[in-house]
C-alpha cells in the first residue's frame, strides 16, 4: 500500500465553513428522525391491550439507551461546531 496523497483543495474557506455547518444540520436532522422513530415505537407498544410491566420496562430501557447515544452524538456535534466558532465569526485578515 502506498502513501496517501493529499491534493490541494479548491474549496474556499467560506464554502468549507458552510459545508461544516450543513453537515452538522444534516446529522441533527437524522438524529431527530431516530428520536421520532423511538416515539412511534413506544406508541405501538402502548397500543397493545395486554401490555405487561416487563414489556414497558424493556421498551423504556431500549429508548433510554437510544436517547443516551443520541445525547452523546449531540455533544460531539457541539464540539465540532465550537472548533469552528472563531473561523465563522472572525474572517481572516489579508
């Protein structure tokens, strides 16, 4: 395997920052869809007539696990944005 070659990009600084913010927005949209699916899952579970406490606890554990994972991902997205706060607010001086 050879050494990777990084070619210079023709992307402008402004476009790179815009792309970063857009990627965070798309990731947040995907996470919101996952949360919505979890809500729909709970609605389907609670629609059963003979729901047991064990079923409720299992569903709760599943949703809690998903929400905790999403909270962690949101923290990563926040850190990603914080890295570029200065870039977006302070344009470079020529």
